[in-house]
């Protein structure tokens, strides 16, 4: 993992203590660096790599909230305090629906938890801090620029994600901090948008309100005890009101059905779909993981029907191990 001293947010974009009514340095001290190692034969290793680094936020005694892709199938996790001290952690689990991940420190972090706020009450234009491990020099004064639906290519959908600008350069697992000094989201992605003819980068943040209904399950079981959604193992994007396959997950239902990049998903169970969000909602409406999913697909001038036997995506993942 790169040293915390190897990079800085430019001074003009750093938060300044005098601009906030809360103790900025104390709040930012609750954010730690996170470094995880994943076995080479893990299902997620090909797309996410075998070594991942980002941030996490202490939300309870030794309990660290992060974004799930940083710890999926991790066999080792280390938590880095801002002062350089490192504590081993255990990946408790993650929730594929929200995207959150939880890590339990196996030693004392000696850091105060950051209180959870309410993301639903935030508004576009609100001033926020996107906090990274290492304090003010690794954090960003930002603002909320949008609250809207987000569909990810990996069969992921949020009804309302939070978007902030400017974008934090080390966004994964960052803490979105409100004007009250409370945690209102966890950083997930950096995206590009067009504004006034120019491209600019923004962060997509998973709202903290999505954590509250699943936190107890994640702590106790490492997963959420809801029925699993059907998963097809395909990556898609939306082009000209068409759902286009851009990749296939190894060993998933789409791979077994021999779907390929470039295929266009025209319909699910006979219902036409023209967007990723419509595709996902129709897919998930068919039932729980294991349900057969009829697709109408267009490939190189040929339209055909195919039925995929969906699965629970977690079946392909290595479970966290406690050393």
C-alpha cells in the first residue's frame, strides 16, 4: 500500500478547520487506510486485483465501514492509522446490494467512532467533506452536486446515490461527512461527466441510510439475511437506449450460456428493456437466485431467445477467513 505521505490533496481543495462547526481533525482521525490481499484464484481477482487499497471509517469499537469491493474475498486485511500504526483486521463480510463492507479490527485502533448521520436530509449544494486516511491533507472540501439513480455495469443499482464535486483522487471507502460532522456516505467510484463542454470528475457515494437496515446482519453473519437476488454474471452498459454486454464473468450463468461481449439484451421474460435500470429491475422481479431468466438477445444480425439459470453470486466467492 502506498505510504500516506506519498500524496496530498492540493492545498486549495483541502478542508480548513475554521470553515466547520465541528472538530475537523478529530472527525477525520476516525478514517483509516485499508490494505487487503486476495488469493489469485479468487473469483474477483481477475477484475479487482489481488491487492487492494483504500479507506475505511470507524463506526463502532474497532468496527470499520468501507466499500465492499476492497475486501471481497480478502484473506488478509490491514488497517492504517493516520500516525502510521497498523492493526490487522478481519473482513466480516459485504453486502452486494448496497455495496458496503465491514472489517473488524483484531487489535485496538484507539479511535473514536464517527457518528452516523442521515443521508436522506442532504440537499444538492450542501457543503461536505470527503475524508480520506491521513487527515486534512488527504481529505477534500466538496459539495453535493446530485442525488439520483445509479446503475453499475456489474448488476448493481442504487435508487438514489450521492454525487460530489470535486472528486477525491483516492475515493474507495472515503467517508462523506456532513456539516454536522456525521458520516452520511461511503465513497465508491470516480466518474466523469460533461459540463459546459468540459469533462470533470465526480465521486459516487453510497448513502449511509442504506447501511442502517443491514448493519446488524453484517455484524452477526457477514451477510444480509434476505433472499439473494438472481445473478447472471454479465457486465453491461447503456448505449443509445440499448443494453449492451461489455463483458462476461467467468463461471457465471452468462458464460455457461455462451453470451458474448457485444450482445444486446432486448427483453427479459418477453418485456422489452432499454436501460440498465429497467434490465436489473425486471431481472430481480422474476424471483430469487436460482430462478430461470428468459432473455431475448441480438447478436451480429441474429435475434434469439435463451434461458439462463441464475445463481446467488456469493456462491462463487471465497468466504472470509479468521486467522
